[in-house]
């Protein structure tokens, strides 16, 4: 049994079979945490690549690290709809792109391959996505759908409720799911780009988004070292998680791994499959 965007998950832990029946709404199941990522290793990597003629952004690094984590921790790509847990059959990120001078923005999604995309692949896909989104005449699938609904005038409420009902029961057409940014592996917003502190972005109850990440202004964070308390320049990530898709321990391992990747971004220059094979061979 499945949906156009996923298949029913095999849940071994009985607690996680019951959770969606108890926590029926995604906002009921939201856990939040701030993950402070030391900036210096990322800064050094970005400068190193710039000298090689390769442009890498902080956003690209964070998205590449999370994408890599989804390969190692596949439960990240699960979602809950209608009290059932599903394995998503694609991996994507939804993000807003501002259109300079146009007074509008674009909210859509970009697709990645967790097992094979390197940091360079992720960065290139982000650049292509932003470039395409900023084209003056570009119209996203969401734009087209919203415009079509608005044209129904008095039927708009009925059409929206119909879409919500179809999504709940797994019969929303794939074309509409592809057009909507609410059906995605994770939501990410770079608030540092507009000089704003990180927030804890809500997870939409409509759709399938299970994780939200907000990057905020860099800040100094006190860390205990062998020399005492030191201030470490860090990038804060405000993370919101749907706890129904996996355990807190699993999420903790995910962001420990993300932090490890960002401490040495060179590891993301080869596909996850190659790194995993090398690690298995060395064991």
C-alpha cells in the first residue's frame, strides 16, 4: 500500500506504530533544538575552494551535510500522513528564493540524491535552482496551482478542502505533489542572508515535511575546552523535527553526523556510497 510519493513503512518498534495515532497532528509532534556549528572549518574550506576557482556557500555546505546524513540515516526521509508512516520515494529540500526588485518570492523544491551527490553536486543544484527561480517570467508549480484555484472564485474553499482530503487519503495526483513545496524531505531557510537570528520554523500539517532547518546570524558560543571556557564563532541551526518518524536518539546521531561533516567538508567531495564502502573495507 502506498502513495504517489511514498510507500507504507515497515515499523518494527510498536511505539512508533502507535505514535501517529496519539499525536495526530504534525504540530503536536514537533521537537525543537538549536545546533551550533563551528564556523572556522567551513570558512577555511570555502576560502580553499575559492582559490581553486570553485564557489561554495555556507548554505550549500549545510544542505550537503544534511543530504549526506539522509544516506546514512534513511529514516530521516520518512513522513506521517493520516496516522500512517511512509518511506518517501525521493529526497528534496523546499526553500524560498527572493526575486530582487520584483517584490515577490518563489517557494519551491530542489531534488538531491543522498547516496551519490557530492558537495559540488549539491552546490550546483542550488545555484541552478536559485537562478531559475529568479527569472522574471518563471512560474512555479505552486504559482500555477494557486492561480488556478483563485480563478475558481467561490469554489476556492471547496477546491482547497478537496486537495487536503485527497492528500490525507493518498490519492492526490503526483503532478500536484511535485508542484507543492509542502511535500518535501526538509524545509530550509537561510535567515542569515537577511541578517536575522535563527528561528524554529513550524512544520506544515498539510503535506509531508518532517524536518525544518533555519540558519541564523553567526554568534559566539561558549564551549568547555581543556583551557577552560572559550567563545567559538558558530552558525546556529534552529531545527524542528517530527518525532513520529524516528527516535530522539536517532535524531541526535543525525545532527552529530551533520556536525562531523561540517567539521571536515572534504569528506563530502566523494559520494556517500564511496565513503561507506571505504569505511566497510577498513573494518
